[in-house]
């Protein structure tokens, strides 16, 4: 008999999660983005989490969800304002196990329930295929400066289901 993998669970962000989420952020960048970004770009990007107090403040200021496997955080995602996915990171050891999809499903449902008609994300080059599979459409290419390094990403948008909000007229 095959062993069933534990299912990821979701819970809200707590300030005590900041250190582990910073570690997930850094590991994901270092191990999952090498095909799309150079080492200097990865280091500058990962350095965003070095100031844990600031990183924690960013997470606390948004609707941040944490995915756990057997009660251990393995990924997180945040919704900035009513309709923008700001962060979506999964630890490399949990990549490809449906964690990012579960987080994204939850943010899409929450955004729709809050009345958002569309959801946008500034997807890194390595995340763009993930969002494209989920129905997000590329709107524009961007170049952003992060800690002195230029990084490219793509603003993508998805139209949410009309009746996502409970009780919404159909």
C-alpha cells in the first residue's frame, strides 16, 4: 500500500511566525529561482527578509496565510489591499505538493468574498508559469530595483468568478 502524504493546512499569520517565514522566503529564492535570476539578484532579493522586524510588519499589515504540513509552516501568501497578491513563497522541500495552489485558492476566494473583481500579482519569472496555469494573464513586464539590483517580473491579472462573494447576485 502506498503511503498517503499529509495534507497541507492553512492558518492565519502570527507575529511569532516571522523568523520561519523569513527563512522560507530566503530558501525559496536561493533554491527555486536560479534558472531565472543571477546570484547577485537572488542575494539582493533574499536580503529583503534580513530585517525581520520590517518583514514581520509587512506580513502583519496584509492578509497573510500560512500553509503547514504536520503543524510546521512550509509556505505563505499575502493579499495586499483587496486585490493584489504581494507574496507567495513555498519552501523548496514542499514545492510541487500543491501548497502554492492551496494558498492561491484561498487568496482568490477571500479577495472575491471581499468584492474584488480581479486579482493581480507581480509574478517573478519562475512563478509566471504557475500563475498562467491558474488563468492569470500577463498585462505588462516590469523592472524593479531591489537592494541595488534590477529584477524583472510580470504583472498578471485574473478575473474572479462573478458570484465569488456569498449572497452575491448571479
